[in-house]
């Protein structure tokens, strides 16, 4: 007889998260082409140059995500991968100060920005470190001071490039992860004092002129009514786009008024060409990404998985909303890229790598849950099997006695 059993193919990844990321990537590639062709022609006499470069980085990012998806996230703790990652990031940040031919890149004209790697490495290291500390994290000597030193060092090295927005992102994520790990408000005050002193001292010694950029950043926080030209041009682009936009590729603001439309100001291009409707879809996609990432964090098999998934998700969404808030004048100009959307190889590759780790946390938690279900089912079957054997044995003895 032929078996009636049917094979089932189980998806071992979080389908909603993959769909959301795929949607953002496709959205981003379309907007990048529309926003970058003029700059690409002006610089390289080739309208496709920037787009093809972004496509190359997309391929590298997808490979990174796939590799990290299959590497158990516990290896970041067990094999000291997180420690190696933060050390490499610190060395690369130092190399920018010594060898860098531009403000933030190791090589002029290249999309290699160590600050992007530093964000990812910092979240991974803090997740592993906080998970290992456990309850000791609440102690000043074991938790607050070392955490402040780590973030002060990394944040200070990023700020002297100068990249104040990236440094602020690192500090914010460090505080947020500390809260997720059980930190208190009083400890945060101590942390801010120590980390701020260390980071500020590092900036003063290595690159004093970066303090002026920080001063301007703080003034912008205190007075957002002083709209800079970048924000004024972006708002005008939104006004031109209206509710449904002028059409993809038909925007004019990217050619005449919006600065760097293919990088920091790309949300303004979205507003003009796709209108409020298209911009709102993008806002909603990031909101759904936040929801799905936190669902994966909540279902994680252990505290390490929760910290990593939550920290990486919050980082991606935080940078996205900061970028969009800057463009419409709700925050001072910060220079944060729009993840998955802005032109920039380092950010795209590192962001996709983070997605791979988040999906790995979800995959591991699903496998753990399935293993527990199999064990529970096996115990029930085994118990029934033993009862059945005893029942058959007694029936046999009874039958022989009756004979």
C-alpha cells in the first residue's frame, strides 16, 4: 500500500520580518535610482554609477544577512565574537583619524564608514556584556562605570570624525539597552556624567574643532524654529508633492534645492515624488518593522536573544525616524541615514547584517520551542506505550491462567 503521509515544508524564518525588509529594500532601490542619477552623471558621467554601486552593496549585505542567519547568536558570547567586533570597530575608528582621506571614510570616495560598523558592534557587545553581568549590572563598579567607559570611548571616537548624530545614536541605544536589562534612573544619571566626561575629554584632546559641531547640534535641539536651508528645501519638496506626489523620477527639488538628495535628504525626494501617501507608507513600514522585531525579542529563548533582537531593531527604527523627523523640521539636522533607503554601502550592508541576526534569534527560539514540544509529545507517547505494554502483558497472563 502506498503511504498517505504528506511531507510538510516548514519555514524556519520570520516571514513577516522578511516581507517587511524586502519591501523596504525594493522601495529604497527605486528611490535611490531616482534621487542619484543626476549626481551620478555629474560626478562620473554615468547615470547608473551610484545605483550599480548600491546594488553591489545590497548583494554583499544579503550575503552577510544569510551567513549571520545561520550562525547561532550564542556564538557572539561563547566565541567572543562580540568582543572581536568591538575591538575591530575601535581600531577602524582610530584609523579614520590617522589614515582617513575624508571626514568619516577610510578612503575618499568609498562607502566604507567605520561608524556604521561601530553602531552594530556596540549593540552586539553591550547585549553580550549585559547578559553576562546579570544582576551585577546594577552595581556601580561592575555595571555603570564599565558601561560608561565603553560608550564614552566609542562615542567619543565617532564624534571626533565629526559624526555627532552617530555618537548620539550610540549613547541613546546604550541607555535604552541598559533600561531593557533592568537599569534604574539613578544609575543612568551616573552613566551620563561618566560617559559624557570621558567622551567630551576625548574630543577635546583629539579634535577640539568638533566641539563647535556639538554646540550647534545642542543649539538646534533648544531652538528648532531656526529652520536650516536643508529643512526649508525639504518642506518645499513635500509641498510640491502634495498628497500623491508628482510621480517617481519626476521630482525637481532634488535637482535644484535639496542638498545631498540621495543620502541624508532622500526622504524629501520621497515626499515630492510619492507625496504624503508614499511617505506615510514608509513611516508605517518602519513601525511594522519595530513591532515585528520586538515580537521576536519577546519570544526569544533567553535574555541574550531578547537584548540582541530588541537592541538591533530599535537601532534601525530609531535612525529611520530621526532622519524623517529632521527632514520635516521636528529635530535639528543630525545626518542620520535612512536605513534601507539612503545611498550608502556601509549602512545598507550593516543594517542587513543586523536583520540576519534578528532573524537568527527568531529561528533559534522557534527551534527551541519545537524541541520542547517534541520532548513533551515524546514523553506522553512513551507513557502511553508503557501502559499499553503492561495492559497487554496482564491480558496474556490471565488468558493462560484460564486455560
